[in-house]
C-alpha cells in the first residue's frame, strides 16, 4: 500500500522556508503549492512528477480483521453472571436457555455467551 508521509514533507518545507511574517492560512497555501511543484522524478529529468510523489512510501500493513455480525466466538471476556446486560437481576420469565449448551441467556440475546450459537 502506498502511503503519503505528510510529517516528513511538512518538516522539509518548514526547514527550508522562513515563516517570519506568514499567517497559518498563507503558510498552508504555500505548502500546498510547494507539494504540487514539478520536480525531477526518480527515473530522470525527463520524468517530472509533483513533489508530493517523492514523499509517497510503500508500506506493508497487516490485514484488518473483519467483524462478522452473524457469528460470535466467545473470547472469555464475558463471564457467566446473572447480571448480564444490566445492573438489575432479570426476572425469571425474561430468561431462556441455550439449546446447545444449556447456558441461561437473555430472551433478547442474539448469541449464546457460553458457546456462541446463534439463537432463534
């Protein structure tokens, strides 16, 4: 994946330009024009590219994990308690049991907190 290193570009610009009488708005505009200046590319003088491309790096990122809304795998972070989901105890009529493992769960639960089975 190609990533623009804006911090390095800003540091290079600030090191090479005086900002004695500049306002933040003027500094930002000058920085934007500076990034757009055509400079010799990596291939040679006939290959001119905007200066911004000299600050683009190739980075390798680990793929992001995708959250699956239809499947739940218990991590152990949710423990089996009578107070699941609220500070008040559930009335006896508002609970049900998981058909797979027999864990007591809320009637509104989409997944079992014990085994992760999808509830009907």
